[in-house]
């Protein structure tokens, strides 16, 4: 549902203006005009007086959250099998589960659960790995489109080092599958966009990377993958790509490392200095996934470095390396992990602040989608309304304090409604409370 | 409510038999006889055939969880003000909040929220700091007694280095207050026990420690305090106690470090080797508080060492250094932090396993209360029944897998009912769901 011209939400409004500044506007108005934010006001300007004002009472209103890295087929085993490091975890838990998505019925059942969860969450935008299966990926895209969420979805490409039955026969077959998937989904969706998705270097032959480069040259599609998550993985990449100077360079040499086409690399835990420079030069987005990096014993990415360098950083739940789908939780995890890194690894890199974590989970990741993740004038209107009245407290709290508490304490019970590009896509009622 | 002779719960039963072994009994019976567990059976033995069998269907039944370290007055500001290290955090956030508990009305309002939360949680036993206020502490004890939870509560003792208005005038006044509190609460409770609570060395003069020792000699009361949480704190203790060889030794020299009287020390992040030996020799319980140690940038305690040394270790939420009251969450945090410690600090200390974390959150901490925290024959009957049907999944899961998921994903919505010493103290209904 979208009001013809526009509408106004009234409540306690919080948003980022850059990574250092959190703007807090108690009892204010945020204006949506044809899906675009027209600013936040203490008094509603005359020009918007004809707009319907939806009074959210004492609720908090924040920009929709952005999950820059998650795996839809892994939702099924979130919170399970967390006793292994990345490469063993892939072979033991992940690949066997992903094989099931060859079955369209299973895919529909499992993806329905994932999308329902995402819909009830505070996320309005997500960048998602599916599996290599075309049919399953289309089912996921259909469900996402129906949800009203705005997403990128990738049919995974992988032609080596996986399991029998979960890898494409060769580079040509893999490329053909991508082309078929793009053809079959072309023009089908309004809010669901394709993204090229080589799983990671160990799963993709040089020939497959060359095919994807060729597809990207023709389509201009964005790309997502994994980078520098685990020491064992990094060493393997060095063996697989002996002519590359780093993991990043392996993507760069394939022509698939940012530049003209928007690119997300998840993790970036163990980057060399030269890789940070390359990421900056190529404008690659980093999806920071602190919970996953903890669960798989990968380490803690130097987010302070990334922020100080001015890199583009958003947050990823990385389900099911991460067990939580919540990007609020990803903000809390980001702060917590940065504190441990400061204490245990490098006291020169100060912990991430609340302002910075909030920025990364909203406008930081949102930048991958355009002007998304803030209530600054001109941003697409994604908003989440929180009723925190059940998070009891005996003392008075400021709006800033209430926002901090939400980040640490809220779950989907506190989410009252959610808007994507001005459309109301979720509203809590007794049934789904 | 307690059945006259006994009763039986039927469901999927999970409990620890030592720190390495998780016993999983699908569709089995656990017998409670006059508050004591009489074992778990696949078929109900004839001798218990007259007992009422409460069929919990497909629910999971686990021993009640034990929170070995938490601060009731800090519940008010959980999830707030997490930008500081311990000593600044105490002065900026904690002490000002604790001062409010001089007001009995405020104490009642705030403690009611805390106790309601604890009642709806999976915790059946807790060891709790109040404040230094006698009246407020009695209000907390009254509320806890009415809840049916089984707890230790400490009126805090502190006579130096706090804020004007939040420290006792001198050691004699502090000791007098403890004696008055003990006198006024003597014989008043069945499930709520007093515990001596010197806040920590920096807050307690040598004279106050001597007074508490004298009280302990007369009463035999147990004791709780904080130990080796933060490097700045440890250095301060060394300055305050120049004749002690370590933080532990400062308590030991005061005669308040285990031995005959059960003692809990929270944190133990930065212990010297000699302190680990002393803890072992004196049988001191360690309350491991991973979330708090992360939030206050304290570090990660070497839990693997503690377990391998055979020390007594339980888990603490340490609200509000920790923002979550959940001991399931403390189990997950324990595993996660141990993985980061393995990766970043000491690869010789393997991560904590699910079995070990579950043990610490049940029988490990439960040992402070006696035979508590397991369904082995002879243990006090504390049980929590979980309905995990709303944690959707498309595939079949074993009971072991469902338990793992609960640890990572459950919140109080999954808690169906809770028993303490055979008494049903909480049952979910539509109103409190």
C-alpha cells in the first residue's frame, strides 16, 4: 500500500548522517513523497499539510536495515553444527544442505520460512546467496518479490572442489546456467534483482571466472563473493592461484573486483595492506559478518581500519555462519568484536562506536542499493517502526538511550511496521505477534 | 504446586553427566519424588506407576539454568552505556543507578521488573548482588521468595572509592549494616538465602574485609565477589594491597577466599598461574561472564584452562555488564568467546564444546547450590520445558540438534513451564506469552 502522493510518519526518529553522526529527532515528522524521503521536521512544513500523518505515538522510527550478506538455503540449519572451521563446515554441513535445493518442493518449503522471517525482521534490503539451482533460485526470487522486500539474489556459480551433485560440470555449463537463469527471470520482478555469485575462489575455476567476466561485461550486473575469511582458505587460494599476489588480487586478475560493477566481498578478516588499498581503489563493498567470523573461529575483521580508510562497509548476518538473522544483533556483535580486537589484538584500533555500527547496518550497507538507509532528503523511504514499551525500565530514558537498548535487546516482537520505498510491507497484528 | 508424593514429566530429556557428556533421552520419563529427581527412564518403572505423568508432547526438558553472577539493580540499564571500561563504567553508569535504591519505592519498581524477567526465563537458581541498602535488599528478597526461584542474595558491602552516598561510612558501619540485614531477614525465607558480598577489593578497606571475615566465622555464610576482570582494576588492587602477591592473594590474606565457606569469584579473566592453583586449592567457584567481559572490553577468560584443571566453573549473565539475562545466551557466548581466544590468543586452548557450555550453565554452576543442575538420580528437581515448534526448520532434526538450536536461538517465548525443587513456578499462558 502506498499513498498516492505521499504520507508522513510521526514518532521518535533516528538516522545516520555519515558514519560519525546519529541524528535524533524526538516527536518529529518524516515525510515520504512517492517513495522518496523528503526530510525530517519538528513541525510539519505547509507543503505537506495535505499528506496523511500516521502518528506512531512514542514509537521509534529508524531507516530499514540492510543485510549485505546472507545465504537463504542455510537458514534451515542456523544454530547447528558450529563446531567446525570454514572449509570443514562447508563440506560437513553446508554443501549437503544446499544439495537438497535441487528439489523444488524442499526449496519452496525452506525458502518460505526464510522469507517469512526476513519479512518480520527489521531488514528492508538484503543481498542473498541462493544455491546453484536455477529452479530453486527462481522460487526464492518469487517469494522475495511477493514479500515486498528489496533484494539482490544470486544463483551460485561453482565448478570445482565441492561435492558430487553440488557443482556444475565445467565452466561452460556453469556459464550457460547463469545465462539461462538471467533469461528466465528477466523482466519478471520489480524489487528482486540478479547478482553474479561466484561462491569463492576455491569453488570457481579460472575458466568459470572468465565466463562470469564475459557475462558481466554484457550485462553490467553487480557481483558478490567471499574474501579472506579463514587462514586455511587463504592459503588454499594462494595454492590455487599461484600467480596472484593476494586473495583480492585473484579476483582482480579475473576482472571481477569492483571498478565499474558494484561488488560485495564478505568477511575480509585477514587482508594484507595491499588488499585494503585495492578494495579502496576499486570501490568494493565489504560485508562485515562478525557473528559468523566468531562462530567459524575465523577471527575479527579490522573494521576500525576500514572505517578510517573510508571504505564502503555494511553488515551481514551471514546466515548460517551466523545463527541470527538480525542486523540489530549484527550491530551489537560489531561493537563487541571490535572491543575484543582492541583488547586482544591491536590497542591502536579503537572499538567501533554505536554511531558507526548503526551507520554500517543502515546507510553503510544501503549505499550498495543507491540512496538507501537514511532519512536524509532524497533517500528512498525505507523505515521500521519499533514499539519498545515491553522492554521494561524503571527510569526515564532519552530517545538515544532507547535506540541503544533496541540494538542490544530488541527482537521481532518490538517491530510494529515496516516500509520499503514508501510501501507498507509488514504490520504487526495479534496473529503474527 | 507440588504433587504430594511425586510426579513424572514425559518429553525429550537432556542433561549433563559431567562436563564432557550430554545425555539425550528422546520420549522419556523423568521422575520427581518430594522435590528430588529419581532418574530418567525410557519406560516408567512400576514403583512410579501411581505418579501423575505430565506429558509434554514433543517438548524438550532440561535442568533449570543457573546464573552464578548477576546484579539486580543493574537490570534497569541493561543495554545502555557500553562505551566504557570497568572502572569508568562503574563511576559513570553503575554507581549513580545503584544510589537510587536508597528509595524503597524505586527499588520495588525496578526489582519487580528484574524478578518478573527472571521468572519467565530458563533460570531456576541465581546468585545475585543487590546494593548496599538494607531495605532495598529486603524488597528484592521478598520478591524473589514470592517468585519461587531459589537464590542467594547479597547486600553489598563497600566503604571506599565509590561515590558520596553510595558507600558505607567505615568498616564498623558496614559490618553493622550486614549484621542488621542478617538479623532482619533471619528465618524469613525458604528459598532466598543471604550471601556475604564485598563488592570488590577496591571498594572494601582491609578493616571491612576483617569485619566480614569475623561475620563469616560466626555465620558460616558463603561469599561472592569480583576477581581479575580488567587490567586497570588489577593494577589498582596491587596498589591498594602492596603486600599481596596477586588479586586472589588479597582475598586469601583476608581469609575470604574459599576453603570452608563456599565462595564465588566472578570473571577471572587475567589470572596468574599461582592464582589458578590457589582457586583450585580453596575450591573457589568461578562465575564465567563472557558477555560482560566483552562489553566492558575486559578480555576473554581462559575457560579451557579452568575446565582442564577441574575447577568449579559456572556461567553468569553479569547484568548489566552483560545486557542479556539469558543463560542460554551465556552458553553461546562462552563457546563463541572461546573460539576467538583460540584463534587470537592461544591456539593450544581448544574452544569450549556445546557439552561443556551446557554443563557450566546447569550442573557446573548448580554445584554451588548442592546437587543441582542435572537429572541424575538424587539431584534436586529443577526443570525447564521448551516448546521449540516456532523455531521453524524444513528438515528432520534430532533431539541433540534441537537442543543446540535452543542454545543459539531460543528466547523466553519458547519456555513452556519451569519447576524448582519439584514446584511448578512458571507456566506460559496466552497472557504472558
